[in-house]
C-alpha cells in the first residue's frame, strides 16, 4: 500500500500542472499521484497521459466529463489506494523538502502503530505578481511533535482555520464518513475539510510549510469579483454545511466550538460579499441565509449571531455596511482574498 495518495484535479491546466506534478514526484514510490482531467479542452489530458506512461508505478491518469472541482476530488478519492489522501490543485504545488519531512513523519507514525486520522501542515499564500508570500501556521493552536486529540487543541486565531491545503486525511476515514462533494460547484473544499471532522479522533501537526497556494489568476474562485459572481454557490455550500449535522449536539466541547467557528466564517464570507454586491436581490439573499440558519437550528443561530461578526452581518443600512467593509479589509489580510 502506498503511504500517500494525492489527487490533482485538472481543468484546462496545461500551462501550470507540470509544476504540481514534478514537486509531488519527489515523494517517489511512497506516493500515488492521481491526475483527474475534468473534461479539459486543451492539452491537459495529453500531458497527464504522458506522465502516467513515464511513471506507471506512481501516477494514475483518469479522464472524465466535466463535473467541476468537487467531482474531480470525488473521482480521485474513489481511485485512491494510499493510506492517506490529499488534494493538490493543479495551479498549486508542494515544497519538496517539506514533503519529504511529512512522508517521513507519517511513515514513523504508522511504524509505531499511531496512524492518525488527520495530519496537518502549514500552507503558504504565494502571490508572485506582488513578490509576496504569507505563511499560515498553527503553532499557537495545535500541539507539536505528538499525537493529540480535540481535548488537546488550544486557541485558533481567525487565520488558523484548517483548510483543505493544510489537511491530509486518512483515506478510509474519508470513505467511511460518506464524503461526496457536489458537482459543478465552487468552494467545495470547505465541505472536504468540515464533514469528516466529527469522525476525527487523533491528529498530528507538523510545523513545515508544505502546501504552496497560488494567488493571482483572474479566473481563480477566490478572486473577489468571482466570489461575488458565484455567491449563489457559496451560499449553497454554506447551507449544505448547516444541514450536515446538528453541531450543538456534539459532546466534545472543543470540536463543537471549532465547527461553530468554521461555520461562522462561512456565514461571514457569504454575508460580506452579498453586502458588497449591495443590490436589493443580494441583500434579500443575505436576509434569507440568516433566516435559513435560524429555522434550521435556533441554538446554532444564536451562537453565531452573538459573535461580533455575526451581529454586524445582520445590521441594517449604511452602518451595517460600513462595519462589513471594515471587516472585509481585515479579512483580506487574514484569508488572502485577491
């Protein structure tokens, strides 16, 4: 069995996908690299097929009709045979030295009979156009150099959400929890991280800058204009997360609080962009989203609404919008929106 399976969802990725593949190939025989061509119309499939022929013991190539990022991840997970599973987007890459350290640590944990459910490493926002990068780490939130549980976690800052780029899940856990991402929808990475959390019992945090998250293309889903244009998809993902589980019924207090914090972020992001759009329709969608949360889970609604950002998201008129604009400027620095 391979130690780590990595899915690379690709859609018209001919210009940059080889960088991602080459950095992952440094993991050698411990790696299973699954390139999923999601119905590309350029040379993506040809490039992927060539790599699969050159590295038949490491690389799998799967072509499918276009189903979106989520469906490509679903395909990669279904094909994964490695003990652990990670997603690396085709325009991103990994640091080779950090990958070697991560594989070595995973290998040692398995050898010691300490196969953890969730392995976490740092990620880096890379903005070549501005010659800047920003490391997102978890040193103040998570214990280091040991296996730990939810009871051991510390305080998460607003910038320390465990996003897909930081997460390596045990493959069987993802399959056992029934993870399946919606097709033709952006922002599914939030479901990828969020849904398995109640199944996680053991974790390990390695303080290395493994994942390099490229920011700067105009067509990226996190581009501000695209987030406003695709706000209905952001709302859809948020509602799926609301409906997924009664968070307030979770017994472990720290797990419950973390999942509330994550959902608060989702409600905030949706509300911010609806307010920034500032149309009668968008403001009605914001109102409907908060009503949806209230109707779905009154206790959860009160918990999120009572948080500072939650209250500001529901304030009417110019005062509310000014508070949101201020919060948005801060959020851009925290979350790396372009």
